[in-house]
C-alpha cells in the first residue's frame, strides 16, 4: 500500500469513528431521556472529556506548560457559549426526530457566513450562495413542515448550531496558540460547574436509583463519545482535505436516520427526505468550493 492509499484508509477509518461516535452519542442521549436531565447528560460528557484529557496530560506533562499560558477570560466566554450550544443540541436529540436533528445541524455554514459578514463585511462568492441557498431552503422547509407537530423544539438544533458555529470560530484563535488537548480539558473543566448547577437546580440531581445496566452503558457511551468524536475529526483532518472530510461527514445524516429508523422506529416522509437531500447538496457544493 503506497502513501496515498494509506492516507485515504486512515481518513476513512477516522471518519467512521467520528460518525459512529456521533450516532452512538445520539442513541445514548435517547436512552437516557427521562432518566437524567440534559444537564446531567452534558455533565457526563464533560467528565469523560476531563478523564481522557487528564490521562493524556499524565502521559505528556509538557501540556502543563501549555495550560499555564491560557487566556482564562477568553476560555470562560467560549466555554459558556459552548455549554449553551451543547445543551440545545442535547435537548433537540431528546425531543426531535434524530434524522431532523442531524440534518439541521448542517446549517452551520449559513451562520458562519453571517458572522463573517458582521465581522469583516465580506460576502460569499456566487457559487457559495448556491450552496447556502440549498441549505437555507432545505432547512426552512423542514422547520415549516414539522413546526406544527414537534413545536418550537424543531428550532433547538438550529439555535445550538448557531451558537456552536460561533464557538468554532473562536476556536481558530485558540488552536493557533494551544494544543487540542489543552483546549478540550480547559473547556470541560469550565463547563462542568455549569452543568452541575443545572443538574441540582433544574435537573434530577444524579439519582441513580433504579437505573438499569442499559442506562449505565448509555452513561458510559456519552462520556466516551464526546471526546472520541472530536479526537477522530481532528485526526481525520491530518489525512484528508477539507473537501474529503466534509463529503464524508455529510454521511452522518443518512447514518443517523437509518439508526433512528432501526432502533427507535422513526420514519421520515418522502418530502422530508427530499428536503434533507437538498441540505446535503448544499454542503457538497460548499465543500467543492473549498477545494478550488
């Protein structure tokens, strides 16, 4: 196997881990719905990230030097926004059909273009407008179709995506100065008190009485997948271009829809599937532009 084939195999392998991690996280959240609140589920995810990042720090003490140089105020602001976006996404997974959630999470490029315009007054090129329009009309049609049945919860994945898009743009500044492990560890440590406060004030206070093996497995799955998915995506970018990563990542939509149908008997209409395909088309157009 030559170097190119090896890179492609590594890329596919890491993206399979990333997509599988996202699907597993969604399934675990659904299994924990009604057992734990969204704050507790998010806390499990932060605890998992802290555990794995601490393990890496123990293996590479040089990361401690990176931790000493952080801009705490900037990290606090980003972590708070990230926590709000995470809670919105977890809520949407619990309340909205999973196929819709995974599709509406791909509205991120619309918000990225909006934030770039606000900050720099720069507008996308003509072909980018085509991709953004496909995403906008596909997502808008889904919202209008399901607003009556699902209610305003259909907006949660969009609100969460808008917030997380903002924090991803802030991440670019941090990534230029710090290791990925440092960023993830600091974020998890700062977010954990927010989730704990929510768990004891508005949630159920981590009541494990009557929790069965399946739910305990789901707790472990939430703790594992948050860190594993981000690490897999980071490694995938080392072996593939933005086009390749984006094209493979969009496969997350049919993967989630298939699991939602198989595990939870969630079946979307032909109209909804066509609208989701329109969003996927828009993502592919934007991915193609990034290659040019």
